[in-house]
C-alpha cells in the first residue's frame, strides 16, 4: 500500500499508524532501533528533527521503505528535462 506524504504532519501520523498496525509499542520499536521510548515519541511527534539516515532506519524497523515516484507519467516526460534549481539555504524554502 502506498502512503502519500506531503507534509511533516502526515509523516508523523503515518509513522504512528504503521507502528500501531505492526502491534509495536513505542518502547518495543525503540528497542529495535536501540533508543528509548521517549526518543520514539519525539520522532513520531516531530519526524523532521531526525536525519534522513535515521528516518530510513525507522522505516526499515517498521517494515516499509521510502520510494520516490514521478508525478508525471513516464510517457509525458521529456528526455532532456532540466533538474529543478538546487536550494542552497533555508531562506530559499
């Protein structure tokens, strides 16, 4: 099943729902990750406060993976489509 995530709040909700669907408590997920229950609670509450590497570890422990999918169908993409301008600082967001 795909879980579309467009906001940090959605990521937070999905992490919590996935953990519960797996029958895991925050403490048991923390044990699998090598962290305490309070750290899992903080991750679920504010998933943007962790690194991508840590997020991937959490997702793996929950039995899911991160997938990037084009929004446009493959046929509609031009082969020489330029990459988006790289943002260099938080002020660019």
